[in-house]
């Protein structure tokens, strides 16, 4: 996914969301009994060199309601000439229905990008 966010030099250039266990698929968020199975959120930041608070959010696209807030972590960003790759694993069993959601990325309180992600049932596995 390519970020199309204007106005700031803090941008997520690529991102992916996928189950931690590859047997649950290569993209999206796997669900069992209405709760998320462990998943990974990866992103590559392009921003001026420095240390920033970084966070991501799982958002319902129609209402923009935040369903889950990733942790706020201080991230050392390498600079605009090289991408800084960041990854978080989420082990929490978040209540979620199958469907489309947004993962929204923030760096230093600036919107850096978003990605659409599908939550899907992995009941039979």
C-alpha cells in the first residue's frame, strides 16, 4: 500500500497486517469466536530523523470509531532517505466482527497513513 497523505513529511510508505500464524493466511486479521487471533502490524516510515511517539489504531471506517489503540512507543526514525521498518504483534483477543476496517498510523501526533484490512473467520481451523 502506498500512502497518499499530504502536508507532512511523516508518512507510512508501505504497510501490512497479517495473522502471526501463516496457517491463518497471509493478510488480514483472523477471527475465532468473535475475537481476533494474534496478528502482526508492519509498516515502513519515512520521516525526518529523530525520535517520535508512534502509535496505530484499528478503526471502524463508517463511523471512524477507534476499536483498538496500539501502544504508544518511542521510535527512532532514520530519516527521509531511508525507511524505518516497525512491527508489532498483537496477542490481545479483541472483540471484532468479520468485515473491513482501517489501520491508521500516527507518528508524533501526525497522521502518517492508513490501510484497509479485512477481518475474517478462521472458525474451521
